[in-house]
């Protein structure tokens, strides 16, 4: 057999295999039976509409499946689960993840993601429904498909949840790609229910309590030209969901290039998606690479450390013509007191 | 509808539905005409289509500058007929010059010939109240915080410029608070509204007008930051009186 003929035959075989897989898929996915129970998300006052997906509507069963899988090492071959890097006590984040390529990443928290349509520090993901599919790769879960099929189908609860939530009769008959997608969808459903809106500041806005003087002064600094934080960290998500260069660098290497690495456009140099400041107290260290170990350092940065680089966001140019805030030590403390009033202690209980 | 008979308001209310407008308006008139006007907004600098993020432009004070953000509200649209009677729209439209297109749909416009248009850049006091607009991400990001008065930014114009020494700096021209509401001058139009015949009005903002006429705005002298500086916002308000023109 000539190599090219061999190749054609191989392709034909692969094609047939794919065909047979997709046929099987149709026999196992049967949404007509046992419709799952629709779930409607309670949206806190003042929040924007959630980005719910038509393809993956919230259901009680889907959320339950996602919630169980989130903290179950069953998905990995290395003992990891989502909650290994998204720890509850850190508002479902992790101080630092060292990637195989040597990049340090401060793992972003899972807070109010139902209201966002861009994910990761550079907004590299747009679809929460498929985001977790990447986690099966060697760098994260190093999932062994055979083991996964075996463990899931022999499990006491999962088969019935897969059936109820997604109409899957036999897990072992679902093609691997489809299985990963279904798992990612269940996880997305669970993550969309992770809503935090019960911080001291939320209670203050609902007139259930007042802020103490330090917090209140900090609140004024945050939302006025004094600190001018609100343009990018806008209430209620405390993120405008846009990209900005916050003047961390004067020149850019590797991951510090931020959005530029995706778009190759000069104007995107050093830009990152504004992170939420909700639960910021629980998610040290700070910035995409965790370069600041505490909030004091973050405030010092905005106050006097913003670089002179030409890519820095116009919003960091201040009234006095410089990129300095001129906060006094006490004002810095007030700002931090306010940031801590964004902690939702119920959320991490 | 209360009868404000002295003013020559036509005998109906005009309801408009647009981006971020309030769909919950009371429809308190029996017959709403099935006719509409689309206002297509585009953004130029002295006749050339605005291109974001490149220092291409010169304003009247000869600062080379670029635009990285241009967002604002249009509201209070009034369409005049020849006899000076007018239609008043209740809708508030959010405009982001980065959008591929900005089309404002003014619905239920009574048939006839219209000869002039007036509008506000910003939001009139009765609606310039925090959370009065739908909580879209855009409206949320346009909020003017309660601690500095509440409501919404009327205008956010941001970008970069080269100072006298050629240093690349940022500018943020923000306008907000009721006193700074920008009433745009009346523009002549020539629009015939007729059933089943969509009418389109092309409206162009010349970004340079924010920096001239009457006040020649100079980043190096006036400053590159207007928030909470009424004197500077007042310049923008005055300059904003004639930023738009109609293209027939």
C-alpha cells in the first residue's frame, strides 16, 4: 500500500468511527424524557441581566451535578478538582498558579460570573459553557478518558444526574468530546448560581446598616475624583468588564503584555480585564501575576506607582496633571477599609 | 396626558424605543401611528470618519490627539414641523461610537414634513437619577456616583494627546450633573414621514467641536481632566451646543 492510499483508508476509518460515534450520541441523548426542572436565578437589585445560555438553561439537576463535580477529583487523574485551584475560603480563587510555561497567575475568583461574558485576565474565553473543557488537559486535570468513563458510570449518583439533567442514558456511550462538554455545561450552571451580593456595602446600600467612619470615608474616596476607582471598578460588579492598562510596567514582557498577546494591537499593550473587587480581602496576592501581596501595596501603586508609559489608561491621568492620587496615609487606610466592606462573609462560609 | 395647551404640542405622545431606553413608558394614547424615523449617528473629525486609538487629529489648539472612548446619551428629541409644532420623544439613547452603527429608532412619528430637530446630549433632570435607566452594563458604567451627585455621565470622551514637549498623555473629558446638560442647537432637516416608508436622518458628530467654538480647549492650558471641575465641564457644555450636523 502506498503511503497516500494508506492515509486515505485511515481517514475513511476515522470518518466512519466519527460517524458511528455521532449516531450513538443521538441514541443516548434524549431530552424528551424526564425534562429537568427549570431554575430561575434570583438577580440582586441593581445587577445587570445575567448572561444565560439558551443551549444550557439552568436546571435544578444541572446545577446539582455541576456543584458535585466542582469539588470532585473524579474528573482528574492527579487528585485535583476545580476546588483545588478555586478554594472557597479565597472566594473560589487561589493565591498563585504556576503554569508550565513559567507564568505566575493569580487565580481569579468565582464571583458573579453569570453577569459576565468575558473570562480570564485577558478575556481569552467568552463562553462559560465550554470554558472548563480546557481543564481536562494534562496541565490541569490530566484526565484519563477510560478511567473517567468507568468512575462516572459506576458512581452511585452521577448516572442518574446525567440522565435527569442532560437526558444521557448511558455515560459510557457518549463520545469523549461530548462528555467533556456536558460536564463543562453542568459546571457552568453551578458557577452561574454563585452570586455574591451580601457584603457590608450591599447591606449599607439596602439601608440595613451603616458603614463606620473609616469605611464611609473610603467609600467617598472610591466613588469620587479623589480616588477615582469607580470608572473601572463600577458598582455593582465592581468591574466595568473592559480592558485597561493600570501602569504596572514601563516595558512589557511575556504575560505582562496582556490583551496584546491576543490581538497584537499596540493599543492593547498591558491591558487586562478589570477584576471584580468583591471579596478582594480574600484573594491576595493581587494583579494578574500576584505581584502585590497586600492591599496596601495596591493602593500605593495607584497613589504613587503608576508608570509613565504611554500605554497607561487615560483614566489614570489625574487632575493635577500627574498620575498620582496624593492620598494621605489615613486616606489610604480609609480606602482599604472600604475595600474590606466589599467582603461577603456568607459567601465563603 | 396633561393638557399643556399653550404650547403647540401635537395631540399625541411620541413613544420611542431604543437601546437602553425605557420600554415601560405608559402608552396612554389610543392610536399610535405606525410610522417611525431612524436617526443614524456617525462620528467624524473635520469630515473624516473617526478612527480610534491613533494620534491622527489636531484640535483648534493644535494638540495632536486620539480618541479611545466616546460614549454619551441623546435624549429629549424634538421634531419640528414648519408651523413650529413639535413632537417630543421620551426615549433616552445610549451611544457608543465604537459600535458598528448607532441607530436611534424614533417610533410613532405622525405623518408629515419635518423641518427641524432638537435634542439633548445627556439626560434631563427628571431622569438623571441613579438606576433610573435599565441596569445594562453600559448604563451601569455610565453612572455618576451618588457621592458626587448621582445620575449618569452625559459624555465620556477619552484618549491621548501629545503635550508641548511631545509627551504622550491621557485626557478624560467627562460631563455630568444637571447643570451641565447640553442642549444642542436646532438643526434644519428635510424629512417626510409617511406610512410604510422608512425615513432616515443622518446625523454626524464632529469630535473636534468639543474642543472649539466658543472655547478653544487646550489640554496643556485648561487641563486634561474635567471630572468635578465645573469650569471645564462648562466649556465642554458650551462647545457641545453645535457638535452635530445633518447630512442630507
